[in-house]
């Protein structure tokens, strides 16, 4: 829920316009990187969390300007340490389904955000209908001083590279608060499709929230990439 609501704060496209595609470099992973994620764009990179990132995570989620948007209190240092450990534990699981990644600036190496891609449960094989097959939820959170500067466009593109190009997903989805009309208009212009409103889908600090859900499919992604 936290990361889905962060998209509301950005009020920006999750998927980049065509003119930004040529400026984002996708470097195929070497054999040693098959497990560890490292994807670089023009100014930002997605990478695995490190033990030394605790203070950086606290700078993101310890700021009430960020957490008040989610209806939750700011992180304590122990919360930040737990997030980093959970991210690292998820990276060690086989098969890997949880990608909680740091967002850092290429020029400085500074951690400025947290992104996630959660592959949905692939159980049910052999049944008549496979729900959530090759599907994942994405979300992001940026440090308060890095919001509204266009970073979400680049991060969304890097998540697309991870989800579609590297993991072979068919569908990627995200959700927004219904009140965030501007973000919904932006995401529609960027190529995501509104699927509907999920009533009381999120529960934060004792309060239920509706979520407006959007998705992008692999064919949409290929069209955006000009393939």
C-alpha cells in the first residue's frame, strides 16, 4: 500500500514518453548479476539494498512529509533497518518474487528512493484459470526533496525493463487514491489503462482506502519501446 500511494505524490507518469526512451540505457546483466539487480538509466539506477542504506531509508520514510501521505507515522531507525533486511532477505529467496530496490543517483551514488516489484503468486498451475500469471505490482517512494522533479518517469521505465525485459512478465499494475485525478490523467497519457476501482482494497493505520487500478501489458510496453 505504501508504495502504491507514493505514486500519487509524484503526480507524474509511471511510463516514459517516447522522447525519453533513447536516453535510457539498458545494459544486459552479466552472469554474476543474474541474481543481483542493477539497471541504469540516464541519471538514476535501480540496485539492491545494502546494510549501509539504513540511514538513507530513514531519510525517505522517516520524513513525515512522506509518511503522512500514507496515513502512517514516520519510520524509526529500527523500521528502516527492518526494511533493508526484508529487502535483502527477499533477494536471497529462490525463486525470487520480491524486488525491493534502492534508487540512487548515478552521479553521486546517493540513495534517494525505494522501488518495488512484487511478482504475484504463480500457484494454481493446472487449473482452468490462472489468476495473476506473469503479473506484478510496482510502486515507488522518493525522498521528499526529490519529489516532483520527474524522477518517477525514469524509475518507472527502469521497472519496466526489470519486469518485462528481464523477468518476462505479461502485466504490471499499480494503484492510486481516487482523489488523485491529476496522477490518473498523467498515467493514462503515458499508456497505462484504467481497470477499475477496488473498494476498500488498502488498509492503512486502521483506515480503509479505495484504490483506482491501472495496468500496462507487455504488448503496450513493446509499443512504447518501438519494437
